[in-house]
């Protein structure tokens, strides 16, 4: 006997037209206003109609007034979280935002493990939100700091706003706690070292105007031998006598490095070990030529306070 897994999701003409129009508009994540616009129903009727779609497993309710279409290929499945990055965009509902920190790092291929929390930066304060197993955390930023952003395609039809590669690094150094710590940011920097624009990094650091960012960035660029003296000098210019922790997440311990006014509460050898591990894995996987191997060789510079 053949089982029809989609029998419970058979659509009437009005629902079929709604689903078709939503797909044509690339609105897999949709709002009650979309239902009203397409069907012509009143607000009360549109809300009742959307509730019936949810009851039949055609759509999943993310939060009041926000829904996602459940792909028919999922059969009887009724709970579908949708693409969390697209959901984050729709939660913001046209407000200024960008996907940032650990989420942006994952989008740029700067991590080795997927993140379970979606990080969103926005000028307006917002409370964290959990919907269908996905957690959305909001980081408040100044409106004048809405720069260094780009559009990122997450599907063939959907794109979201995300910090560009350099801005992602700057945000990570400004607030490492949203990225898993400075070591994770350093790992991401090294993973994308061939694509990073150092001049843009320095420019962004100066524009953000946070001394700790310039200190951490200069230290990492110097440690990984990614920047020439002029770029490092630009970051050192204007440093105050105050010392800050390399990783604000960790306790205030470790030696002080006068050159960058940093308290090295992360062992520099740990940062270099990240690089050596990455280099060893890349070498084993790609079997580079001698020239490529020399270019990818991990830095060996000795660091002095």
C-alpha cells in the first residue's frame, strides 16, 4: 500500500496561489502583511488563514506575524526553522542591521565548526530571541559604525547583510566574547590571510576608534608577519600608556608587552600553535610545491616585550 506523505498538505486554490506567489517573490520567510497583500483578506481573516496553514503543516510560525514555508519534500514534517540567516533578516523587519561576529566568521569561512547562535548587530537595543531551536542574539552598535558591510547570498534567491571580511575581524577584536575569544578570531584571521586587505583592516581599526582594537590587531598582524612596518606604525601611533588584556574574556594575568600596551593573557605560543596546526593540515591535504610551502610556512618571529 502506497502512503501519500503530502496528503495532509493538499492545498486549496487560495492557499496554492499564496504559496506560488510567495515563491515567486522569494518570500519563503513571510509576514502576515504578505498574506493580506496576496489574498486581499482582512487582518483578522489573514491571521486565521495563516493559522490554518500552520495547522496543516504548510507553514511554521516563527514568532507572532512571522512564518516560514515548509518544503513539501519534507512530507509530514510540520516544524521547519528555515534558513536562520534569512529569519534574522526578517526579524529585523527593514531596520538597520548586519550579521556579525561569530555568524559573520562562519559566513566568511573563518571557522571550522558551525555556530548555533546567530549574531546580529543593530543600533537599537533588542532582547535575545529563540525560535524553533535557533537563538538570535543582538549586539548594539553605534549608527556611525554601520560601515564595512556587504550582501551575502545564502541561497539562490535570498541574501542577507553581513560584515565584510575585514570588518568581521575588527568586530571580533572589539568584542571577542561574541566569537569564542581572541584565539578564535586569530585562527580566522590566519585562515583567510591570503584574502585579507591589511590596509583596509588598519583603516577600519582607526575608524572604529577603540584603542584595544588597534592594540590587538597590531599584535596579531605582527605575530603572523602579515603587515609591513608602515601599517604597524599607523596602529601604534596614538597608543596611550594604558594596558588592556589581549583577550577580555580571560583573567587579567600574564606578562605585559610594552610595544603594544597589551597584557598577554593568551600565551603567544598558543596563537602560533593554531597557525602551525592549520599549516600542517593544509600541507597534508594539498601537498604543495616547494614554493607554495615556503609561502605558507608559519611565522617563526620571536616576540619581545
